[in-house]
C-alpha cells in the first residue's frame, strides 16, 4: 500500500513537472471545439482516447496515443498529459483490470518528455 501510494505521488509529480515544462501550465486540459465539423486530427484522436477511457479500455487509449501520427504537436502533448493524469487518479485494481500499471503511465510521460528534448532522470 505504501509503495503504491508513493508511486502514485511520483507519477503526479513527474506529470506536473512535464506539464509545466512543455505547456507552461499547472494542469493539462485539452479542449475540443464546440462544433465537430471544426475538429482537427488531434481533436478526433482526443475524442477517441477519451471514449476509450470512459469505457475502461485503457490499453486501447494508450495504444492510440503511442501510435498517433500527431505525436509531435503541442496539442498532442496536452491531450496525452491529460489522459495520463486521468489514468493516474484511478485505483490500482481498476488500472490492473484495464491491463496497465502506474509504471506504464510513468514510462509514457517520460517518453513524451524525451521526444521533446527533456531528459531529466537516469534510466
């Protein structure tokens, strides 16, 4: 229990640091246009990822993020960080049932940062 709580806090801290470095914000909050006709490819990706998370299909949500062609847009960073933060708030049993761990979330946050030139930790 203590290890799980520690890891949750580690992921939260890493997420906050990377959000501040990449987005210059305290919280990632991707916003969709009001009209679906105005959706960009990144907006469509976010809508798909959000739908997967709502259904509890966390592995698919992460796979969509991992394979997205939009990976290097600023909007992508925000939607990915928001998704990782949302997943990190789930309890360990829910994450496990969904086929992911907090270590998976942590690894993806680090990968996102590294892709943008931030390597602040030892592997």
